[in-house]
């Protein structure tokens, strides 16, 4: 995926977060298929909106499971229903929280190589800076910044 100049957006509520997630998924699915997973690094302080974004993406993908941060289990995998409008682009949503990890080497026990090798995986990884050495060069980045209750600034690069 080609990286373009970063974009900024202010999101004022969960409805706007869902719209942002849908637009984001639309752009992702418009790109040609790759030979590896689509990895999206989600950065920002605690409470900045990373997990809220993952919940919005899951909702747009028609995933009905309850989405929670995998802080202690580190990785959760959700099947994307084929009837989802993006079900032809991706078959699994992989949600990883690297907050408690200290290096890219710690991604190996999570099956990171297998996760990355599957082009049908959409990987949303919180705290990518913790495991930077394991991140693919073409990782998409989104950073979240808390502004006020319900308001977040989002910076993203494709």
C-alpha cells in the first residue's frame, strides 16, 4: 500500500468514529490484494480511542462479538462474516495489544509470522511502538489523541 501525506481529523462522538472506520475500511478494500496481512498500528495514550476505533471497525465488519482490549491475552481473532460489505477483502480481524510487550521478539509466541503471512487478515495493533522492530515497512499508522470527553484528534497515513 502506498503511503501518502498524513491526514488529520477531529472525531466528536462514537457515531463519527464509526463513519471514520467505514471510510477507512473502504479505502483499504479499494487497494489491490497483497501477499501479506494488512497491518494497522494504532498509537495514542491510554483512553485516546484505540479500542473504540477497533470496536467501530468490528461493527462495520458485521462482527457481533463483544470487543474488548486484549491487554492481558494480547491477541484476539474475530471471523469476519462473508456477508459483510468488506467480507471479500478480509476474512479475519486480528486485534493485538502490545502494551505489555517490550520488543518485537515478543511477537513470535503470538504466531506473528503466520498472522502476517495471511493476506486475508486485517491486523489492528495497539501500541506498535512497543514492538517496532517486528512491524512491516508498509504498516498503516493511525494515532489518537484525547482532546475532551468524547472528542479525539486522529492522524493517519496510508
